C-alpha cells in the first residue's frame, strides 16, 4: 500500500497549513449527513496529510440512489472546505458486522 503523502508528492501536490480542515468541518459533515437514514455512524480521522471521513451505512447492497445522495453531500462539504484535503469512505454494515475504523478516529455522528 502506498502512503497517501508519498503518492501525493509524486503527483506534485504539496501540503501547507491551509490544507488542514477548518475546525467546523466535523459540524458541516454532521449537518449534511444527519438526515440520511441509512447513515448509522460517521468517524473522522485527522492525519497530517489528509482528513479521512468514514461513513458507516446500514445498507446491505449497492443502491445507486443512496450513493447519489451521499456523493451530493460529500460534494457540498468539499465545496465548503476547498482548502482542506478530505477523503470519504463509505462502509456498509453487513449482517451486524461493523467495519473497523482507526482507533484515533473521532465520532462525528452515531445512531
């Protein structure tokens, strides 16, 4: 697995202080996703080179309409924070098996 930072450096992307998410990014993520019933939890992981967002879904199969809604919300959050490097992951909860998120993640939303 290639580290995010080394991959970005190979593409010529450099990180500066402005690339860190603003303090209200978690509030904006919560606000945009809270109304989607299939979203069971959201965790954020602040790393030096990226802010990872893990969205846990209570959905056992691919749903194009749901993904469209999720991606619309993601785009809205990205537009609110154009100077931040945010990476979203959508993880299904299958048969009560909850996906593992990194231990240094913070809970943004939980149902």
